[in-house]
């Protein structure tokens, strides 16, 4: 699979962790950010679902 065909990172280059260990830019945890390069596309989609839930909680 070509790199550009993979599920892309939600990073928005606002990299800072809050008190819950979540990035205030992309809403991933530090573990999710560090493991992103080795995740499968299916695993990445699961992380993106969690990100969407976190965004809903904060009203984004």
C-alpha cells in the first residue's frame, strides 16, 4: 500500500498535552500519538473514532 493511501494522522501541529494526557490539537492521547506510525489502517480508524468522541465531549 502506498503511503498516501494510508489513513492520515489528524495532527494539526498544535502539540500540547492537557491534564488528561490528550493533545489539545488532535485529541489523541500520548500513547496513540506515539503508536500511530505502526498502527494498521483499521487501528487508526478506531483511534479516529475515539478522537471524534473526545471532540464531542468538549463541543468541537
